């Protein structure tokens, strides 16, 4: 039986790694990102190395028409999508009181509205076929007071839990993958705006991708990727809000809110 996965934010970072691991499993792909040239190069390599079918769909998920085009691809029954990976994302660099409100709108449209819209498009067909997997890339920022980024990611976690609870018995599994710091282009773009961090703070992108795919296959609603973040997550349940706020604000503009590659 062949499977097809649609991966957003597939041109770099975690999204690209997830696409590569799926291709290695002989899963056909639909790659979505804004930069068509980069997608074409990745698609060509994956076709050559793994013999899979790879479609390229250039789209800006903050653009309503582009988002609708991606949703329409998920609803195409002639070439159904079995696995949806909502990974696209970016961070707003400025603190909330100085940020551009248009940038904040785009942030929430890409991080929280797009996963909801695309899941809404994909689930009816998955239910009809009796199988489907949705991996929503959230963040450990969802569990701490980390501004608008954490708020958007918290909505992704809540959405994933509710959809998995509703549809898992029908064969459709939804998982929120919550990574911490990853050594990807996302952080490279932030450059001098981030404080100096030990290499030990960064999780391995390949491991995080592997853990996310394994979790959605096993039907887990939420997974905190990488051992160091799994160990620290219980602290978010027991520490007072004022302490979490102080930790989250440490450094330059709460850097934990910008850990995932677009």
C-alpha cells in the first residue's frame, strides 16, 4: 500500500528533515513552502535517492488564496493525502509592545489558523478512507508564557488533542510535536538577536523528526521531543506563573519563542 504526505514548511529545517525521513520510508510527497526553487531542488534529490513521487506546491500560508490552494490539494480524491504535516512557521523578532501588528496577524495565521484550515480540509477524506495521520508541529513554548508565539502554539496543542480524541477511534490520528531549540535556519536568521547558547541546548533535528513521526503513527496526542525538553516539561506544571514568566523573559526577547525552522 502506498502513502502520500503533504508537508508544509518543507524547504528547510525540521520540515525538510521530516520530508526526507518520509521519503526514506517510500512515502510519496507534496512539498509546500514559499520558495519554489528550493522545493524543486529538494524534490529532485528525493526522487533520485528514494524513487518516490514528489509534487511541489509553492504557497504562502498567510495568503488566503494560497492557503485555499493547499487545502484544495488535500481534498483531491484522485490523489489522496494520507499524512499531513503542518510545520510552516516563523517568529516575530520585536517584543510585543513594539511589534508590527501585521506581523502578529501573519504569525497567527501561519502558526495556528493554517493548521486548523488544512486539518479541516484533510480530515473528511481521511475519515472516508478510514485512515490518516496529522502531525502538527507546535513547541515547548506552548507550555510557558512566551508571548504571541507561545499563544499560537498553545492553540495548536489544544487543537491536536481535541481532534485526536474525536477521530482516533475512526483511524485518524493527530499529534502535536513540541520541540525546543533546534539548530536550523530559523535560528541562523536571528543571528545577533539571540543570546549565546550552549550547543547542549539544541536538540538534534533528525531525532526530533523521527520522534514526531513515531508519535503520530502510535497515536500519541502530544509529544515533547528530545529528552532534555521531556525532562524539563514537568517544571511548567509546578512552577508558579511569575517564575515561568521570568525564565521565559530571560535573554533577548524570550528566545524560546523562536526555535522552529520555517
